[in-house]
C-alpha cells in the first residue's frame, strides 16, 4: 500500500522525530523496532504525511480510514484518546462510524502524527501477533506480522497455516482476489505462480532490506537514547510521555496561530502535524 512518498520529506529534524516516535512505540509495546521501522519505510518512505493515490491510506503506516478507526476504537483510551474512541461506533455491518464529520476528520488526521501513528501501528501489530500465535501454535516472526498487515490477520492465518504444512504449494489459487490485485507478488515475471514460501521469503527480504538501509537494530539503541524527553532511568514509555512531549513541542512553537484554542485543547498534544508549522 505504498503512497509513493518522497524520502527527502523525512530529512533533518522530521526524520529524527519519526525515528524516535517508532522507538518510543517499540519501547511501549514490546513490538520489534526493526520490524516497525522496516514497515514504515516500505509503506511511506518514513513520510508522516504520505497519502496513497488509490485509497484512503494515510500516514507513516498507511492506515486506511476503517482500519484507523478500528485501532483507535480499541486502543485510543490507553493513550489519552478516550474522546476519540468514545466517538467511534461500529455498525451491524462491521464498519466504524463517527457521527460528527468534523470530529471524524480530526480522528483521521491523527494518522499524520508520528507518535500516534507509530504506537497505534505497534498496538495493531501486537494484536495480530497474539492472534497469529494462538492460531498457528508457534511464535509469529516479523514477516508474519507484515503478512497480517498485507492480507489482514484472518488472511495471514490462512496463508501461514498452509505455508507451514505445504510451503511449496501455489498461493494464488487460495487467494485469487489478492493475486489479481497484486500480480507481481503472487506471480513471477514469466507468469508462473509463486509458492507460499517464495512469497513469504520475498516479504522477509524486503523488510530486512528496509530496516538495514536505515541502520537496523543499531539505530534502535541510538533512537532510544535520543528520546531525551523521557524520564531519566525510565524502563518503559507511559502514555503520559506522549502527552508531555507534545505539550512541550506545542509550547515551543513561535507562531501563535498553531497554539491550541479552547475548542481544540483535547487535540493539542496530538495535532501538531496537522496544525501546520
């Protein structure tokens, strides 16, 4: 779901902020930093405001509208976003709704905020990991988490179950719709269908390449220590850290037009990316 983002958009302080946001999310949730970094590189080239041209996918992790509303509904209250999760309802058809259009847009715009996007992507990955492991009876590896991102957790469970039993079997016949939409993944250049193991191995290599190109595990240590806003000696990141860091960041903005107004105070620490600089 690449948004064809420009990697130059993440240079300098923006790049540092993105990397630190991912490190904080990893530290908070326990999800592998290299996986989160590689996924963000693949999805958006680390551009926090990336937009896809063919869908509603937005932000570092290219959440579509429905996926974002779902993860905010489930985990928002853990990060001071109770106002957002309380506003989201799920219809009988499974789709998520927000009755107030303006509020809905504010919630969707949080995808452009690196700290929020990163921690929600990490929480989503943690949920998928727990589900996959309960169904597969083995540890879910980073590539398995990416398959859950690509196929949905139900599709990934189906894919990996067959992969573990018959890795050499053709995957396209089991996933005809996904194969039609992603021909280069399910077929080689000669038109031959790829096996389950070939597809999984290619995703694993893609994740590894993306992580290595940005420093991989070595950068994790740097990014963690660079999060100087965290309390000295803190072992874990707390939701309050996200609030405090963004409050500090807003207070340092020289332009009064970006300071929170009363009607948007609840968004003050999360809306920096959308308020403008």
